[in-house]
C-alpha cells in the first residue's frame, strides 16, 4: 500500500478531511493521501482535468473524486447523476493510467451519516432515527443541524464534526444503505 499516493479531490476541506478519515479506516493510517478542495462544485468541474494532471505529476496514482449531487434551485429536484458522472469522467479521461473513482453522494455526503443509528443518536443526543434509505433525505446536512439543536436552541452539529462522525460511522451499514458509499468502499478495498 505504501506505493500508492491517493489524491482526494472534493468541493471543500471538510469533505477532503472526511474522505481521508474513511481512507485511513479502510486502508490503515499509513495510507498516504494528498487532498485538494476546489472551494465549490463549478470550480471542481472546471479545474478537474488540470488538477488530475498536476497531482499525477506529483506522484498520485489513485484518485477519489467526490462531487455532491445537488438539487436544482428552480424546481428542488435532484440534478441528473448520469450527466454529472459523464462530465466528471470526460475531464478525468484525459489522464491515463490512473486508478480513479468518482463518488457522487446523493445531495451531499452528510446523507451517509443518516445510515447509522449510533451516529444519529450521538448528534441528536438520543433523539432522531437513522434511515434505511438516506439517499431520500432532502438536505441531509440541514437535517443534521436541526437534529442537533438543544434546549438552548443552538445546533451542536457543524460540518467541522464530519471527521469525528466518519470515525464513528459503521462502514458496513453505511455501505448497505448508501450506494455511493458502497462503491467508494469497493474502490478503496481494491487498492
């Protein structure tokens, strides 16, 4: 495993940190990673090809590309996953001889946390229920914030907690309930 340098490409730093935690849980803490947060989905799509080439030149030989499947603000429906995947694949195909995985969590990776009763219990301090189909939750991040509101009306949850939650996450259960997480886990295990 030491010969692999895994590039973690995501929309923001907390997503990179969360994926790094999952990589380390699956492959061990000696797994080498190099993150790049694009600071937004449009920047990720626009700069992906150049960033893959640059990171490949820096020694990265495996890539995890994480891009949320957002909602259309005009009609609140999910954007087209196949079209997004096609766009990301087109940008990624310019770099040859790399192991890559495009991970598209439905809406946002925070949906993964809704798969695990223990994580939900931790965030909600005993209230709330995990979901068998977390992909169906609208605005999972906002729902975690609502769940975490205590008696003082201040939420305890923020995305800064995602690394801690990724450490707690039942990987097997999440894999069973979230197809995007299942494919990520399968990719990591193949390395």
